[in-house]
C-alpha cells in the first residue's frame, strides 16, 4: 500500500525529486507574473525579473506551455508564498538543482523500486481485494510484458520474491535520461510505491488518475471498512497534488 510519507531510507536523489529543496514561506513581494524566453528555454518573470531556483540558477524549462503552468502557480499566491501549493515549481526546482547532477543515481533508485514493486505483492484475501488488485494491476504488468518484454513474478502476502534480472534491466533501459522527466518519474514512484505505475503513465499504459487509484487499492479497501480520518485525508490529498504535478510535468514535456 502506498504510504503517507516517503520511506525513511529514501536516498537523496529521490528525495530531491519529490521536492526536498523547498522554498521558504515568505511574503509575496511581486505584483505581476509573466513568462518570457530565458537562457536555456522559457522562464517565469516576477515584476520583470526571472524566477530562480533555490541554488540561484534561472528557472528554465524547454516548453512555453510548461512555463505558463509554473507562472499560474506563482500568480495564484496570496499575501504569502505557500511552497506546498506550488508542487510543479518545487519539482522543477529539484530537477534542476538536484537530479540534473545525479541522473544515474536517481534512475537506479527507481529501478530498486521496480525490483520489489507494489504490483507484485498480492493479498491472500478477501476475494474482493484480490479481484480489485488484479483488475488494476494486471493490465499494467501485461503492458510491461508486451512493451518492454519484461515478465515479473507475483507473490502472496509480503514474502519477498526476486524478479528476473532481464525484466529489471528492461525497466532501467526504458527510463529517460533527462532531469525533468526523471524527477517526475522518481516523485511518482515514491508516492505510489510503484515504479511500474509511474513508468506506465509516462509510456501511455494508463492515465494519472488510473495510476493513483491503482496505487491505493489496498488503502481504499481499508477506508471502505474503517473510514478515513481528517488528518490522514489531508496527507493523502497533499500527496495527490504532488503526484498530479509530476504527471503534468510529463504531459507538458511529451
């Protein structure tokens, strides 16, 4: 089941991809927001000055539409700048400041998830949960077999099962090598607990909403039985926004 928080042992590249380099909360200091060409692509201008990443690099993205999406986050701020309400900006910042210098490390962390992916571990019961897992997860595994030639072994419960080396290698070979896409996939992987769901969104096997639902099959089953308290619901919604921002980043780039 996808957890409310990233794993404690999550290495730096993946933490960076999820936005570890967050902007501090500050009072809004600008009146106008626009986009304009900058060195390296398209940027966001605040009162005519380019937005910079936490490391002071000019924030530049390759697509004008992506810059517009970033500008919309800045324009939506009120009296104070609320970093948690700007998941796309945070993700692009972390791609530029963190993942860009650690492409290989970030890719390898995604591959580690693929070696023990959420989709491999099936419930022993009840039958309703078993059926729901199969309905949401099997089509993704079928897609990976047909698209990548990757076959995976399933297990009941939490008993670890080693995956074929060739299948894990196929996942690695399918990963992009640019920082923005890789940051988005790393974020989605950590939030979903599944590299295959993240990769499936990028490769077109399923959309972002279907991937989010698939990542929370177990959790939703428990919610149906016991309900969801307000605090857990708020945490889930915050993770949902991050997941949606990562998917939007992939959409803008592709």
